[in-house]
C-alpha cells in the first residue's frame, strides 16, 4: 500500500538511496513508472507494507515504511534492495553510493571518507557546509538530522 510521504507518521522507518548522478526528470519518470508497482505489492510475513517514497535534492531516493502497522522484515528489506539494484541499472545511476554528500556552492558534491580531512583543511567543507546523514532510520530523524551544518553533524569532531 502506498501513501503520501508527508502523511506517514514520524516513527516510520526510512531507507535512503543516494546517487552521485543527478536524478533528472527522465529518471524521475522512470522511477514513477516502476517503484509504485513494487511498493503496492511489498510485504513482510504476508502483510502488505504501508510505504511512501520521495526524491530529495535530485540525488536521494527515500523510501519510508509505517512500521506501526507492520514491521519491515529481513526478507522484505532484501527484496527492496534487490528492486533498487534493478532500478539502478535501468537508471544507469548507482543508488547504493556510500560517499559523503555535502553542499558546495549551491550544488551537491561527493567525496570518499578518506578525503574528508583534506577537504576541511582546504576549506571546501566548513562548519556551515550542509552535510547529509544517510544513516538516519526514522522519519523524525530524517526531518531533524538528515541535512545539517557540518558543525552540528558527526563531522564536527574533524572541524
């Protein structure tokens, strides 16, 4: 079952899929043509999952599941990941990218963790740079802690 992202409760579980490649309107159309069919039949232990999806900042596909009615199980999460792998291939965009995402001159930039200290020293990442925390697991945390200034994030220890 699919609902509007904004209507799911704050306790909903969040899955964030990041792509360094900007998701264009053509990508979004392909997602709209494929993802709802998967989510309509997505289930855990024989029960349909109440879920929603939304694209944020043209690089992040976020899927939320209302676990108040049914928890996502290991098998249902595996099926989601398998679907996203196939979708990534159709999009020619790696939605499993695990690099650090941060704002730089009104654009998103990406870097590997080992590059972080160099980026800070060079002033590319400053305390005010917006950074993305893709490890948040609830909609509440997503709304509050997904996109923060570096000084308010896990990066603060390196600044």
